[in-house]
C-alpha cells in the first residue's frame, strides 16, 4: 500500500470536495477540505499537505493567488493540482506553479498521477 499522504482539497462545491476527500480517505490518506481561500490558509496553519487539489474559481479569490499564498507560508512545497472547468488556462496554471492542471471531473488515473508525484516528493523530503 502506498504511504499515506496529507491532502488538502479546496473546492467551493460541497459534492466535489466531499466526494474527492472521501475517496482519498478510503485509501488511507489524511484529508482536510476547505471551501474558500480563507479556510485553506487557516488549515495550513496546522496542517502541512503533501498534495493540494485546488479549484481555480473560489468565492473569495483566485486559486492562482491562493497557490502563491500557500507556497509562501508552507515550509515544504506540496504538489499543486489545479482542478477546474477552465481547460484553456493550463498555461496560466503552469506559470502559477501548479504541477498539474486537470479538468473536472477528475479521472482516477489523474488522481493517481498526482498522488504518485506527491509520494515521490514526500519521499525525497524524508532523505
């Protein structure tokens, strides 16, 4: 079984965020869910995620701006995944520091790729 990851899911749509979080928990991961930028910043005050699944359109700001804020306060860089309905913003996601840009709904192989990258990054950080 892969190592458990700390995952932050940021999505203002409850069904999307909750179902993704539940799937990750079923696979043994420690998951927190935030519905907006302010909640996400509060969560990382006591929870350092290995992986962040981040919606781009949030009620109190842009996921791109939030990514920058999270990277500024976290001591170790998580794998950042833009999860959005905006397919044509892939370049902007890359420029903002995201490792992946996936369209909703996430396909299982996309989530697996992001988790593999986070596991590898966490393993490298342990050395």
